[in-house]
């Protein structure tokens, strides 16, 4: 029984020791709990700051990406515009060359037609198919504004009348000036006038 009592006392002492030690331990742990709470609060704050930083970083990355994209789009547009302008200039130069060839060809053809017309007009009185019965020797070529003045009977020194003669080739028509001359003649607005000049000594 003594041993049981001793064991019981030992057990009670141990229990008291553990209870007291646990209380001491709790008291010792109290500052650690407060520190732990402060650490948790700090960790939560860091987590919130981290989340905010993440959002700011994500926004900054998006803005930078948008700037880069806009810059690339502007660069591509500028390149396309430059290519389009270069192509337009090339096409314009080619068009100019083509048109210049056409204009030159047209100018040569017009010049040939003009020269042919002038030669034809001068030689017309000597052609067998010349429709009017004028003596070529009575005709005087003046070229502009009309082709010929015909002094009918000039060769035989017996001028009966005078004809103002315009020869047309192809589908050409009278010019405004030629029509005015025609109208003046048909309305008998023709005048003879002499001018005598006194010779001045040289």
C-alpha cells in the first residue's frame, strides 16, 4: 500500500508539474502567439500588396503590349503606304512614258497629215482629178488664211474675175477665220486700195 501511495503521490506531483509547466508554457507562448498574429497580419498585408503589385504589373504589361501593337500597326501602315506610293509613282511614270509615245506618235501623224495636206494643196491644181476648171497658171498659192487666190484669165492678160479658193482634204472643215473670209466675200465686203510709198534715201 505504501508503494501505491508513493506512486499516487508521484503521479499527482507529476500532474501538478505538468499543469504548472503547461501554464508556464502557455504564458511563455503568449508573446509568440501575439507575434504569430502580427506575422499573419503582415503576411496578409504582403499578400494584398503582392496582389495589387500583380494587378499593376499586369496592367503595365497590357499597356506596353498595346503600345507595341499600335507602334507595329503604324509601322506596317507606313510601309504599306510607302509601297503603295512607290507603286503609284511607278505606274504614273509608265503611264507618262506610254502617253508620251502616243502623243509623239499622234504629233508625228498630225505633222505628216499637215505636210501632206500642204503639199497636196500646192499640187492640187496640177492633179488630173482636180474638180475645178482653173488654169494652174492663174492660181497663186498663199497658204494662210486660205490656200489660193485665182486670177481667172491672168495667163492671157484678161482677168475676168477673182476667186478665193480653199482646198480641204479628208473630213476637215473651214476654220473660224476662213468662214469669216467667206462671209465677207459673199457679202461683197471686198475693197481695192492702193498705197504709194515715197522712197526714202538710204
